C-alpha cells in the first residue's frame, strides 16, 4: 500500500458477458496523487475494469471501496458525485459546440430570477477562461467551436474540466492516441501537472513508452486476469511489452 493512503480499492472483481469471462478475480487499487498505468493487449479486460470502476457496468462479484468506504457504483452519475471522472480518447466533447459550452456541459451555471432559470453565459465564460488559463490552456476564443482545436487541446480541455469539477480520480482512456509527437508530449506534461494537484490518474493505453514517462506503477491484464503489478523502478518499458506479448511474467 502506498504511504499516501488508498483512494480506491477494488477486490475480487469478476464480470461475464454471456459465456465470455471479461474479468476474473481482479484486485486493483490506486493511492491519492498516484498515476497507475493500466496496460494489456486488446481483449485483456482494461475497458471492462474501467467501466466497472466508473459506474457503467456492475460487477458480478467483488467489492469496491472509495476513500475507505464500501460503495455501490450503480451509475456513472453516482461515480461522478464521488469525484470519479472518465476522459475518453475523443474527449467526449461536442465538436460543433463552443469551448465554454462544452466545459460546463451538463453542469451549467444558471441565473435564477423569480421562477425563471437562464444560462449565466458571462459567468461561465469568465470561469472557463480563468480556470483553463490557470492550468496553462489559453484558446484563442472560448466562443470558437471545439472542432477547431487540435487533439491535444481537446484532451487538455476535457482533463481541465474534470479538475474544475473537483475530480479526485480521473480515468484517461488512450489520451495520446492519434496525437502528433509534440501534442502527445504536451498532454503528458499536463498529466504530470494534474498529479501535482493531488488528483489520482489511471492511464489506459497501448503506448507503453508514453505511460512509462508519467506512471508510478503498472497493472498488467491478460484475458481478464491480473498477471502483473510493478512499481516503475522495478521494470523497463521493454520488460512490460514482453509480458504483454507473451501473456505471462517471466
């Protein structure tokens, strides 16, 4: 157990879809302010585990604890209320909507006058500009559509949004996939800054070299089972890739 204390702990997680065993007796935990690389080949069970830990799926067996309390993550809304956010590869942003509208999507700030509620556009723009600027993101105009942003900028906006709404744990699903070398480096730098804010991150990826630069620990899945767990100083990127290729720890 990390000396910082455990934020989330999942014990004996199993999940089947019909006759397909997606996860079998998987234990997983992450500490406060830690970055864990969740890696494995296609079909290893990474996505299923993340969806269980973020409330999309419910496990057939197992228990989940968050901040020391047993929890039932029966929906993504319940997970978000606890401070668990997921940022998908495409950022889950609406391309034809402005940056500030995407930033507050589903959590809009409202003006209340008598019995009428309207969007407080001025405050949302000010809050969005101020917060994104404070973490080093300065888009040309918040009124511009998200479609004009690069892949790296979209990832940064999505992660920044999760931080603004007080996320304690962020799942990043292939955050550097399909990005240029420069964009990927910028996103990795941003991820390191997120950790400094005390936020825990689970980094799901196929790119071992990317996750290796920022992760503290690695969890390796193979066909629904956890086959390896290592601190960064115990392994090299090549050793992790060899385990994934062979499907076993040598």
